[in-house]
């Protein structure tokens, strides 16, 4: 492997690691912080749905516009966040078959839903698995489409590397930064609320 190929490999793995960190943040730490995750005193949220498209249809048929917007965001979000996984899997695996890579995505999504249920940080929903797999399938088809229009697999990997650096990495880092900022804003708000409460308690005692 020449120096150029080594640099390309390092970039691909670097972007992929950032993407995995973003997935972890979205799927496990969007509702709670890492410190609170293993705190037995925190509020646990668990629900399960094993009926395909039941939750999605409930959201879509809801009378509230807010609920419908949430449903749209939930559906699109669950699809979009797994598209990159469908693109990167064929790069890092020797087996390029669609069924095999789709099985990997299914297993990963299933493990995510099980973990969310065990940790009590979200709803374990069959709809999420279906949407995640659909997003991964889109990514796999996108990779195969590049194989059709570009001369060879090496050129495909180069194109994905360039795309990852120009678009993928900035988007991932921006989302991670915004999530981090939202966490600190929430923490400051909580501290201000706690400080105000303490002042009110002291004032009432006096």
C-alpha cells in the first residue's frame, strides 16, 4: 500500500469513527448525559412496539401538527442516520453482497433497540429497525450505483473519501458540536434553576 492509499484509508477510518460517535450520541445520549446514564436515581423510560408501522401510523394520523412534524422528523431521521453505514460497510468488508451487509445493519439496529430498552433511555420499536434497515439499504444501493458509473472499486473509494472530507466530516462535527452546546445550555439552565430555588428557600426561611 503506497502513501496515498494509506492517507485515504486513515481518512476513511477517521470519518467513520466520527460517524459512529455521532450515532452513539443520537441513539444513546440524546435524552441523557453519559454521567446520568448509569445513575440508578434517574428517570427510566421504557416502551416496546412489535407491530410494524404501528407507532408511525399513530404519529401520522395524530391531530396535532406538532405530533405530525415529530413523526416526519422521526421517520426521516431514522432513515438518514443509517445511510452512511450502508455506504461504509462495503468499503471495510470483503463481502459486498447486499443481503449480507443488510443483515449486519439489521443486527446493529436490533442491538441498539435492545440496549435502549435495557438502559431505559427510549422506546424499543420495530419501526425504528425497519427504517434503519431502509436507510442502510439506500446507502448500499448508493455504493453499488457508484460501482456502476465509476471505472473501478478503487475510484469509488477515492470518491467516497473526497465526499466524506468535503461534506460528511463537517456535517458530523457540526452536529456533535451542536449537541454538545445543547447539553451545556441545559446544564447551565439546571444550575440557574437550582440556584434560584436555593435563594427562594433561604428567603422563606428568613
